[in-house]
């Protein structure tokens, strides 16, 4: 059986590359005074419709959860960051935050950093 379309398995070699990139990313971010943050993988669908309008729903993986809430898998972090800053403004220095989770694939990350980090 194959993974679902848009998903992939991460074998040990792939995990090693991804972990190396994330470790390097974290080290460089820390060196320049950034602190790491992340948000949940699921957000209320309304968060995305507020940003992009109701037509965005057709592009999201969304569903009604067991609590009868309309939720969506986050396709990007901008709306999540806006929500986090609005909810926790006094605890966040917006100029010095970094994130390492990604909606990109490990292959895209390797290509992105290959010229500098892996050379």
C-alpha cells in the first residue's frame, strides 16, 4: 500500500537529511537571537476564510471534528502566526521568532539549503 497523494514516507536517510537541515536552521536562528515557535497543525477553518475568503475552503483539507468544529489542516503559517501574536502579544517579540516546522517536503528543504548548508 502506498501513502496518500501529497504525503510520503521518511526513511532513515531522508530523516537524517531533514534533521540535519532543521538542526542547522535552529543553530543559525539561535546564533542571531531568534527563538523558535510553532502552532497547531489544525486550525479553525474560519481563520483561513477570514484571510482569503470562502473560496479558500475548496483548497483546504478541512472537516468537521468530533466536537462539531469546522477545522482545517494548516497549509501555511501566516494565519497561525497572526492568531498566535493576537492571542499572546505580550509574550512574543515578533522581530525575533523563527519556525522550523514546514509545509514543504524534505526534498524541497534539501534543495533550498543545498547550495549553502550542505556544500
